[in-house]
C-alpha cells in the first residue's frame, strides 16, 4: 500500500505496524451515517431505484408461489457464487451432490467450503429472523466465521476469533506490496463497535435524514472489508451480512454474489476506492445497481420454479393415477432438492425405499431426472431443469 495511493485525508489515518517495521496500516474513520452521504453525486437516484425494486419484491413475496423452495435454492446458489469469488471451483451441482450423498467422491476438494457457507448463511438468517437487528453482535459475526471455516485445515487463524496479528489484502507474502493494509489488531474492537452501531440502526420519527437499508448495506459491507477483522474469510462474512441486514428488518433477503462475481473487477475497484480514497459515491451506486439486478433474478427464479413444478404436476396428472400416488409428492421435492438419491427421497417423504426407487425411475423415464455416473454406490438423480435455472447468470 503506497502512501501515494491514498487520499490526503486517508494518509492522516496511517499508523505503524509493530511487527513489520517501516510498514503502515490504515485505521478507518468512523462508519458513515446518513448525514455523511448527503450530496454524494448520483447516490440519491440509485438508492431510490434500488429501494423501489426491493419494495416490488416485498409485495410479490406474499403472492409468489413456493417461497420455501425459492429460499432453499437461492441460499445454495449464493453459497456457490460467493465462494467462487474467493477462488473455489465447486458448482451448484457439486454442492447438491455433496448434500445428497455426504460423500466427497468425484467432487472438487473445496465443496466442503461451499457447504459451510450454507451452514453459516442459514445460521445467520435464523438468528436475525428471531431477534431482528438486535441479533447483530461480534458474537454472531464470529459464529458465522466459525461455521464458514469449520473442518477446513487450509484456513489460517482461529475459527470464530478476530485476528491477533496484522493481515493485508493483495501482495502475497509481502506487506510492502499489499493493495491495502487494514488496521492493526489492537484497533479491531473499537472499529467493530462502531460498525455494530450502524447494524443496530432503526429509523426514528425525529430522524431528519433516514439512513436507508440499501445505503446501510453498502456502508457496512465496505467498512467490514476495510476492517478485515479475521485472518481469512472476510469477504464471505461480509457478503453474508448483506442478506442478513434485509432479513433483520423483515424484508426478503436479496442475494448479490452473482452480480458481484459477474462484475468482480468493478467490485474490487469500488471497494478499493472506499478504502484508499473514501470514494463512497461510486461504491454505493455500484451496490445499488446490484440490488436491482438481484431482485429481478429472485423474481425470475420464483416464476421459473413455479412453471417447472406446474409442468411436472401436469405430467403426473396425465398418468391417471390415484391422488394417493406418491408421484404427486415428487414435483415439489425435486424442485427444492434438485439432486436426489433413493435414500434421501425415502427420508424426505417418509416412504419405503422401493417406492422411492420406483418413483425416481419413473421420472427418469419421463426425462425429468437424469443419472450421472450411475455406477456410483449412491446413485444420484438430477432435476436438470432446476439446475439449469439455478446455473443461469443474473441478467
């Protein structure tokens, strides 16, 4: 991190790094509040458009079909995409096979990393849905981190604990070649307490300027990445905070990793602009545009899932079976669990193993399910239309 890369205001915030003589770290200024964002160029319009998109999703959430299935599939897609930003190779089908079989056989070694993201995200959502913004604490953030890195030997540092040594972003093993050097460990508690103050914000009638949820999401994510409180895993924890902030206020969670992954260079550049020069306007405009994209993807996914389920239900109805037939129960199961084994279907529907096997074979015959690697001990059946829907990049 060269001093020449920093704005004059940011250079004043540099402090020496004790364990690396001659190096400097940046202690960020307090997390911006609503009053600090007034007058930023183009921010008001982009925040308004993003909020209108979010309002549309909120209205539709009460009438869109299959909300539980949409949430389950969206959580997993987010886990895959956010992990891929950090360099993992597992795809949505790899994650679903791992969940179906519990086996790493034939899968990328990093599939456990992606599965851990699901654990961490679901844990965070459960907590904020129970307690709202009061759930946000250093304890919750540490719990999320611990779940992210559970059983991952390659992750440095202590799971679920803030770092006790200096880290840096970019530059490999050399701090003097880093793109950015976050605050030393002794500053973390004060920085995180200030960040939590924004996470705990609730609008008050006497507020002259309301601190909109989307502005807060942008501010919190960038400030968290600037603080970088863990040795590793900060990017994933920071991205998990985005849907949690929405869910904490009773809003439908919006998943941004697809947009951030597709615009990864702009994502990193906009974050660096905040970290090095305090360029909040560009960052807030970028994230606000991402909310619009993510909302449209959420709507398209819900509509697409419903269309596929209805088509499958019509196929079963055309067979002229009794309504008690187990086949009628499979369309929703296949939509929410697009990779199935006979054992998993048996347990999910509380039916016999022969009934589950026969149903899977029937849907394979109809072309709804396909087998990959049928020689596997646990034969996996893929609902190809659902996986293709989840694999589709955001528009």
